[in-house]
């Protein structure tokens, strides 16, 4: 028997309209280089998203069409999020840091009908255009006048496109499972794969992410969008902040430590999410400039394993609570978060530290499990190590146009190697492709990295497996020293002693000037393996 | 085009399993008169709910069957919530304070197959039994031994029913729109009407209620279930607390001020929800005993208009933040809540007070509007007064077995008369049936009541319209004086002067020893109108 409750669908347009009704004058700030901050509000967002939807209608965009963005975080990008998805089309956010060939592949695979781009990407667009036959319009995110400056003459401008369009738009009601966004994730092998979010998944994820035991987002918050809007929809934060009526601050292109600090201080930011590299840059700036954050009180850190030292600095020196989260493009992305349980209130500092480097417990709505190589369930005892599997309403079922990627058992296999303890705390020991297999056993590259980064003279470290004739693979540490440090390889190895099993001891340490980072700020281990993986170890 | 996210349904069994996985050892405490507190945990709840589901299976209960409860708040009632709904049957919570005839009507209308009852209701059950032919089993919530004490011999006991049943149960996955609970709301006219909640509505409501800008429920909380589990599923709090892993404290039958204070102090309660009468009793006890709450930090108040003085006492004298909410059985129940916006941070005390007596802004997910007598939309300007309409995924679409109650326009008409301002703050001025119509204009009975209760000598007040030959109706105040007070009718009328329009001035004030309260703790205006409504006013 079915209940007799309303069938109101969960739609992104409802989030937008809720914000315009309940928080009409709450500010949305966008920082762009060389210009004063742009300020609008949720009622402004509704107005302009409505104009955009009318404009898209007028050029024949239909529900289900893919409309792409190639842009940094800004109010216009936010309008694209709501305008495109709200009318029933699919907002496809392209990562501009991918290789040109990957972008071409993605646009053609998605069959994008329109691409909206920042003028910063004009050269990129010129190289894409001849290769992307499905795109009927390339529209730059600016005023008609901006074009002349940078030579985008001939392209229509976003403001021109919107001008003359009505501010009234009747947002259609449709199935909440309708696709709202498309985001390609670039595996290390093969072509990028598209994750096709639905309105339902986006709304449920926003709600779960805002909960007190997750990111605790409220109307008292000022949320900075630091993680790029082309990376898993900026971790869902644009939707989450709009739904709760937080003040929104869009970081734009510059997310170095100094820029972030200025931005946070100028606008009273209380919450931001970013990858460890971004937070490392922020902390390094605070330290070198001898300044402190005055309004920031929470930092969501995820996307790659977070060194304990970074968490401690943020918490103990700057009073910023660290929320260590885990997720993937395929999980919308927030799936687990590390928050102490009430029984941990009396934990020692060391216990707190060792718990916080774990990736945390499943958000309400998400279920996690571990499988061995034969797809058998492993126990949640904090010891058994295996493949992490996930399921829930905001987890991908299959990749776009890859029906064969759908699994019959209903779980998503993450490719992460983890343990889960009896309170549900999950800890990533490795990406399955980064695991170091030595003499038939596994060595966790993440644990070795975290230890290295706990050394006061080390700024960043990555550990890869290098070929070994007897043991198959042995660990090699690649590390960036703090400026002026005089640490030698042997010192770091000595530092490891007593902290790890003997056979985990890295075979060598190489100091480098910097580590290569991918498009979303993560260390590119593929690149490191290319460069160092075949170095003889003996 | 549909998205490619998992179709995991939103089910109450997922809440239960999430709690058992993530908060296995968090406590669930139940207080019963004359016995030590009963303590279990979320893993215990899962175990026993599973045994219950197996037991119901064994007597042939099928998905969709209605299984009723006639009980106070306790761990067994909580097991019934999850066990019955989790297996796909409908948990029908009966309000034992209704008239026997109403209960008989309800059981027959619902066609309940089983009734689980507290031994306290044994006499009631005896009078119901002959009149309720659909009920195949009456099972009392106790041990086999308990029966002898109170003469329920012959009835099966709950513990006997569960014993021998397996603790393993494979909770079925089904459509999230499946009915999970049934709650009859007793209108003042006609028969009670059944609201049929769905798993989807219950899960979404829990999530929205837990959000930081609503009740802010987290795993750090100890939530007391004070509002009865037969009143709109105890305001959804059993689900909400389980989903977030809060410690749960079930108040049982005694919710007088002293019992509540003891309960809160004994178990470190941080949050509880209740009607104003309950909170009035609590505050009166604190005052007379000269004690203060040491752990309670939030009180959700709703169900009927809340006097400003009560809110102020709780906040200013006892440091308890008041969350003023509005809802109905038909709205799951939480639909609006009064929380200051960030621009209100600098408000004066008077402004804060006048905003807090409002019922607040729509929760994320709920939409509210006002209609005039011709079903035309009225503006949200804080002035236009009309019928409140609501919609959203946890609002009733129709009543059980009353298909004619479903409206084509998709809105639910609440029967409350309200204003809504430009920030979305809704204020109830009356129930439409309580509005006092004087000379063709409306007088708000709630405003007159709130003013009366702001008088330091008045404990509780109700205002009704009494027949008047010239003006149709005129206001009459019925008030309970503080013990020992020497206030006279004229004093109160003088107190009104300057605070209301002249023509709103009540015609008279009658002091009574107490006001009649209905089954859910609200003042029974029907009763007052019966007693005093035809009194000549002139
Ligand atoms: N905060 C509140 N202020 C005034 N009236 C309220 C409030 N909350 C609930 N009510 C009344 O209670 C009714 C619902 O009753 P019930 O379904 O029995 O819970 C609503 O229609 C309102 O008239």
C-alpha cells in the first residue's frame, strides 16, 4: 500500500526558488582578477537564472540536451548551474586543466550543444572548435565589450545572450531522476568517463552534506567555493549553500594561500572545502605572513589523503575545525566524514590524531562495505583490508553511455583499498592501483606519505612502488623539503624507524623541487611512476 | 534524460540499519513509572525490531496490513515503529486520550489486524474488543508475568510474542512511497481523518528536521521524546534521532514539570520538543523548586501558539534556546521554524520577541502560501491575512480512504489563518474556525491570548468569540490566574489598552481554575465555546 503524501519532486529549481523566497537579499560574492568583487543575491540569482533559461529556450535547447561550461567559479557559473539544470537540460562542467585531446573527446562524447567559456580559455576554445562538430554555439562569459580586449570577436557574449530575456520563467516540474549535471572523471587509463547526476541525487546530497554531523551548513555561514565548479559540482556546495541560504563567496581562479586568506578575511568566510594542497598553501601563507584567520571556523578537506600535521596546524594553531571527508566524482562527492563519536569526547590527543587521519563514517544515506579479491564481504574490524564498495541515492550506478558499467549487485566499486572498524570508521590505505606489492604483501603508500609529512622539514611527499627483481615492488619516497631544510635521505629513513614494520622501510628517498599535481590538485602518481617507476631499486 | 545514479529507496529500515552500523552502542533510555530506567542501544533496537518483524511474519502480517499501537513512549513502542514499518506494514499509532467511540471508529476505519497496548490501557481495551472485529490479536506490551498483576490474563504478551524469534531479518527493499505510518487527526467536526505517511516522507522529514537551521540534531545530542508517539509520530523525532545517532530518552507517561526535570537531569538531555502546556509546566516547576536545567540547551515548542513570556523565561532565565515551530499531523509535522536571519543579529530584544512569536520560515523542502476566500494568492507582505496553504514531499495529499479529499491544485489547505512577510516569516493569527468575526472584520484570538499571557499574573488564557446581536461576535477572555494573584477583570482590560485596536478590546474576562486541554495538550476551544459561547455579551 502506498502512502498518501504529496509527490513533490526533489528538483534543483526548488532549491533556487526556496533561496529566493527565504533569503532574497543574502549576498553572493564573486572574486575575479583585476576587477572589484561582484556582488549579487539569491533573488538576483533567480532573476538571472530565469533569463538564462529563457535564452536557452529561445535557441532551441531542449530537456536532456547537454550544455557545457569551461569556467572558474563565479556568479555566472552558478547561474549556468541553476539555469541549465532547472529547465531540464544537463549542465556539463568541463575541467579546463585536462589535455586538449581529452576535452575534445569529452565534448564529443557528451555531444554538447553549447559551450559557455571564460575568456581566459579563449585559446583553448580556438583549438577545440574545429574538432567539436556538435557544438552549435560558443558563448563567452562576459559583456559584449570584453571580447575586443582579448580578441574573442565574433563570439556572442553571455550578457548579450541574456539581454532582452524575461526575468520570469516557469520552472518545469519533472521526474526528480532527470539528469541535471554531467562530470567526467579522468581515470589513469582509458578515456574519461561521465558521471550523470540527477536532481534527486543532487538535492539529497545537499541535504545530507548540510547536516550537523557532516558539514553543518547553515544560514549563519559564509561558504567559500574554493574547489572548482568543474570538480564534482564543487563538491555539491553551490546547491548546499543555496538550499540553506548561506552567504556564498566564489573564489575564482586564484586559490593560492594569500588570495584565499584575503578572500576569507574580506568576506567573513566561515566554511570552505578544498584538497590538501590548497589548505597546505593556505597554512604556509598564514605561517610566513604571521597572520591568523579571524572568521574561518571549519575546513572540509578531502580529495586525497590529508596529512595529520596539516589537520593539527589548522586546529591547534588556527582554531579551525577540520572535517576530513572522503568522496569521488562518482559519489557526488561526499560519502564519509570523520567526526568524533560522543564516546570519543575524552580521547587523548594521540587517539584523536589517529582517528582523524581516517576518512570517517558513512554519511546518513550512504552504506559502505569491503570486499576481497573474490567479491566476498570482509568484516568491519579495523583490520581486514580490501576494496571499498559504496551504495546510496547519490552514488553513480553507471557511467554515461557505458551501460556495461552497471553492476548487477547494486554496489559501486571505488578502487580504494580500505579498512572499516566496528564504529564504521573507514580508512583508505591506498588507491588499488597505488598499492605497493612487496613479496606478496601490501604496503600502504598513504601511510608512508602521512608519516613523511609528519616530519617537520617535509612539505609534501608521495610514495610509489618501483620495480624490484626479488620483491616485485619496493617503496620509493619522493619528497619536497621545507625551504632551507638540510634533511638528507638517511634522516628521513631514520625517522621512519620504529614507526613502521621493518619490511615497509622505503628503499630510498629522493628530494624534488615540487610534485606534479593533476587538474583537481591531487599528486599525479602516474606521472611519478612514469618518471621514477623503473628506476632500479637494490 | 534520466540521470545514472542509484535508485536506492529512502526506507525507515535504512535509518535503523545505519544506526546499528554507525552507533551500535549509543543508549536508548526508557522511563516507566515504578521501575528502574530501561536501557538499550541502537544495536539492541535493531535486534529486537528484527525479532518483531519475524514474529509479525509468523502470524501472517503482510505488507500493507495495519498494525496498531496504544501506548506511551518506550523502547517497545520504538521497536514497533521500526519493526512494523520496516517489514512493509503500516504502524497505526492510536491516541488513547480520544473518546472510546472515536477509537472504535478509528480501529474499524483502519481495519487494524493487531493492536499492541500498554497494560495501563487494559480497561480501554476491554471496552474496545467487542466492537473491533478486524483485530485478530490484542498483545500487551510487557512480560508474561505482568499480566497477572493487572488482570490481563488470556492476552498474549509482547515478550512472549518475540521470544524464540530470530534476531536476523532481511529487511525488504520496496518503493519508498510505501505507507509506513497512519495517524488520525481529530478535527473538531466529523470523524477523525487518517494521515498515511510514506517511508519517503518520513525519511525526508527527518533529514530536514535535523538540519542546522531547523532542530540541529546531531550525535552529540541527547533527545528526549516528550511529545507522545501517537501525536504525528512524536513529531518525527524517533526517526530523526535514530538517523543521527543521538542518545534517545523516552519520557513515558509522566510529563509534568518535575518528572521532566528529573528525566532531563538524570540523562543529560540536550533537546526536547513539546506543546506550550508541557513547557509551561516545566518552567513552573523550575521556578517553584528554584532549580535550573544543566544540560538542556534547545526546546522545540509548537502544536499551538506559544506565549512570548514562556519563550523568554526559557531563554533568558534558563539559557535554553527556543525553536518555535509550526506543523500539523498532516505536515509530518514540522513545516516552519522560527530562526533569526543573519541580518537579525543586531536586533533589539523587542524585535527579537516580536519575531519569535511568529511561527517562522518554511523548512527547506516546504513551500507555503496564503489564499483569500476565493483561492487567490495573497502577497507575502506581512499584512495580507488569509488561509495558509502548504506543499512539499512530507505534506499529506489526501486522507486515508477519502479520495475526495485530494485537491487538484496540489496544495494542502491548513485551516490556519496567517500572514507571511517578505523574508518568508509566517505568523498564525488564528485557526480559521477560531477567528472572531466582529462587524465583518477579523479579530485574532491568538494575539489577544498572547497579550493576556504576557501579563505577569496570568498563567494561561484562551479567547473565544461569543455571540453578539449587533457585531455577530465579540471576544471573551478565559484566563487562569497565578496562585495568589489578585488580578480582576478590569485590570486585564486596562492592560490591553494601547496594545490593541479599540474595537479588539475583549467584552469581558472570566477567571477559571483551569482550561480544558485536548488529547495532545492543546486548549479545547470547542469545549470553551460549548460552555461560554452563548453567554450574552453586551
Ligand atoms: N506554533 C504554532 N502556533 C500556533 N498554532 C500552531 C502551532 N503549531 C501548530 N499549531 C496548530 O496546530 C494545528 C495542527 O494540529 P495537530 O494536527 O493536532 O498537530 C495547526 O493547524 C495549528 O493551528
